C-alpha cells in the first residue's frame, strides 16, 4: 500500500502544502539543533573571542552554520526520492564539501587558498554534471551566447563572487541571515513560477533554517553567529539559486524573465555586490592594501558608526534591498541594458541616502547649537 502510494505520489499536485512542510521541517530541525550547539560550544570553549574588528564584546559561538546545514540536508534527504534526485544529490555534495571546509575554518584556521579551491570544486560539480550555467549575457553588450568553456568559466566566477560577497556582509547581528532569508523566499516564488519544485523546495528549506538561526542570532542570552560554515553554505546556495534562475529564464523564450533575469538577479543580491565593490575600491585604490585585508569600512560598519543599532542597521539595509528588488520587478518590460543602468543609479542612491540624511541632521544640529 505504502509502496503504491509512493510510486504514484506527485508533490506538484500539492505544491503549496509541500513547500510549507519543507519550511516547517527545516525550521524544526535547525531550531532544535542550535541549543545543543550552544551547550557544546560552551563546554568545549569553541567561542569567538572579540578583537579590534569585532562588532560584539562578548565571547560567542560561531557554529551556527551547523544548524543551517542540518536543516537543509534533512529536508533534501527526505524529499529527494520525490524530486530531481540528481540535482539534489549534487547540491548536497557541494554543501558537504563547503560545510567541512567552513567548520575547519571556524574551529582552527583554513588558508584562503584552500577555501578557494573547495568553493571552485563544489561549484564545478554542479556546473559540469547538471549543465546549469549562464549560457550568455542576454544581449548585455550585444553578447547573446557564450562558447561552452567561456560559459563554464564565467559561471564559476559568478559562484565565487556571490559566495565571497555574501561572506563579507556577515558583520552585524541578523544582516546576513535576513538578506539570505528574503532572497531565498523570492527565489522560491520564481522557481514555482518556472515549474521547478526541486529548486523551490531547497529554497524553502534554506528559508526555514535561516528563520530558526535568526531567532538565536538576535538573542542576547543565547546568541550564535553563522561563522564561515554558515556563510559559505548559504552563499553557495544563493549562488546556485542565482545561476539556476538565470539558466531557466535563458532556455525558455516564453519566460517573463527571458530578457530580464540578469538584472533581477543582480537586484536580489545588490547589497552584497555593491558592498564588495565598494570595499575593494577602498582597499585597493585609497588604502593601497590587499583587497582581502579585513577592515571596518563595510556599509554596515558605517551605519553603526553614525549611530544606528545592529537591529536598525539590519532593518534599514534589508528594507533598502527590498525596495530595490520591487523597483527591479517594475522595470521588467524595459530593455536589459536600461534595467542594469537604472539598477546601478537607484541602488547606489538608496544606499547613500541614509548618510546624506545623517549629514543634514548633523548640520542642522550644529546650526541650532550655534544659534542657542
């Protein structure tokens, strides 16, 4: 009876319930895992010690990625028999590689070179064996289709860019988790539109795990950080979602996003991209140091410097990113090059606006003090 039920069960007929169940299962697994991680980290002294770059003053566990990983993997393992098994297995393989690399980095130290090789190998697994890659530039600079090996190389570059850009924004309570949560939910919606329930399920599993993580990341007494384990696997999944979305749109001429997928993908991840470009410019051009030398010049650091709390910084940045995505959706009917130019203009404007407002407030305060 059960065998017959499994053989004839089609999750696409119950897509909404299926996705809700995936979300709840991932949330439950991650939520039950984090307290155990906190206890083990305390007993084994696996805590992050604050230093000159830290945005926190207390010793805090950095093993949140373990809970996120378990939440996602459990869902993918249970539902794998009903969905695209090949894709799920390869994603699980890539996640496992990055999980252990990140865990080693959180517990001891891992050289940037080894992390880079691990990221490259995990991304190559998915690109080569699923042929999920960026086929062309969708008419950007009049480039439509790329030669196969150029396409593979460019897709690898995009994977590395997104993974490391996401890692760089993990500096304020809740920021990296909230950005990833909102982006995952939007990708889930896009994958459902495209009729790919496997990708939508992975996105919902990540969303459930991230929501459980945020409960502890925002906590004062039971705080836990994502760590390199979390930032690498979440960045990897966001990169996979981005590449998959662009690929699905480029191979389907009837898709609403056929000519707009790159611009929309850039809008979804605009904050990690703009922060990475900005920080590399400051380090290379202004400070003339290595682009990988850590500092406190990220956008979220400057929000903290002008007086915003961690929570308000997260709310403002995520709110701005949401507005940018909404505008990107409203510009889908325009030519792709115009969409990207507009994205750069209004994106930079919105992230500059809080600093402009703060400067005007300071000038007004100084003027009032002089008058009084």
